[in-house]
C-alpha cells in the first residue's frame, strides 16, 4: 500500500499515512487531531546502480557538438 506524506497547517507537523491510491486525495487529520492538512509532493527513491557506457574519446565519429558536429555552424 502506498505511503503519502502530509503536513499540518495548524501545528506544522509532517506525517505519513499508508492508504489505497483511491484515497490519496481524501482529507487526512494530523496525529494531534487537526484537520487543516495538505498532501505533499513526494519523490520516489529507487535503489540499485546503473552502469552507463564510457564516453568514447578520439577518432571515429565526427566532432562532438550538439549532434555529432553536423548542426553547429
């Protein structure tokens, strides 16, 4: 079940709730009981590593630039 982050406008507390996606926009009371809360925009962190090919240097393909050297003048 997804977790959503909220901030209470009354006390300034930030808290998380696990709830179905269908209820993500439903009002959420803060743990202290205030009703004036707003859902925060959260980023998703994904673990793992990505290996990218090493840039090629020297001969073989043009002169760099925005598209291999053909569009810069």
